C-alpha cells in the first residue's frame, strides 16, 4: 500500500497578495511561512519530492526534508495572462473570462485554459503521468502548490472542490489500484 502526503507549500509574499504566480517568479517563504513549514509534522522516513520552486523546496527543508528530490511535474500550473495579477485585477480587465479560464484549467478534459498558459488537459496529463510513476508501496511526501494538489485530488479520489490554503496536507492511500482520502488538513495562515 502507498501512502501519499500532498503538501501545499507554506506562505510566501505573493500568497499574501493573492497573486497568481509567474512561471519565472520564485519567491521565498515569508517569515510566517517559515514558521508554518517548521511546524509541519510528516513521517520522517517518507520519500520526499518537491516542486522546483523555492517556496516548495524551503517548505520541504523546514519540514525535515532538506534533501527532497526536485520533480518538475510538481510545479504550479502555467497561468499565462493571469500571472502576477489578483482576481480583482483580472475581473477588472477581462470581466467574466477569468472564471472560464480557471474552470478550464481545472477540467482534466478541457482543451482550453488561460491564454498563453496550460490547458486543463495538459496540466492534468502532466500530473497523471507523475501519479503513474509512484511506487506501489511505502510513503511519499510531495511538496507542491495549490493547483497541483487540487488536480491530484481530482485525479485520484474525484474531489472536485476544496479550499487548500498554504500549508495544507492531504494524505491519500492507494491499494489495488484504488485511491482514498485519509486526511485533509488546511492549516490557517
């Protein structure tokens, strides 16, 4: 049996500003994020994997996994024209279109997404391929972002909506080809 812990990185300054990240943005954790990451309790013998982003790598290190293996598939979605904007800015500039873009990005079968960004189909395919590489047994801690965490929950257990603030830990188990959600803890930031 495999136990998979999906961890959304602890808070960074752009999180506090509620901005969608740019692909080249690599903000470190805020002081509050460092404290939250250090307070995470995960099995110390888990195989640790992390997104390449500084905030995910720092979260892993402060949670006790300084040697976590960087895995490109765990990076955040590419938000295209949405990057570095808040929801209010996007609605002001594009009206109802940002809702359609986000809905498309959250749909594993959608050929659409934010202009200049990933499509729902490509984003979910990347994460599905990663799920297929996981071992049959043992324990894995994967430090990632809100988008991948929510997409992985959709792909594995069919969860279609959840709030996952920075520091959220979702624990899944897989046996006999079936996934189930064991624990979901969204930590306050």
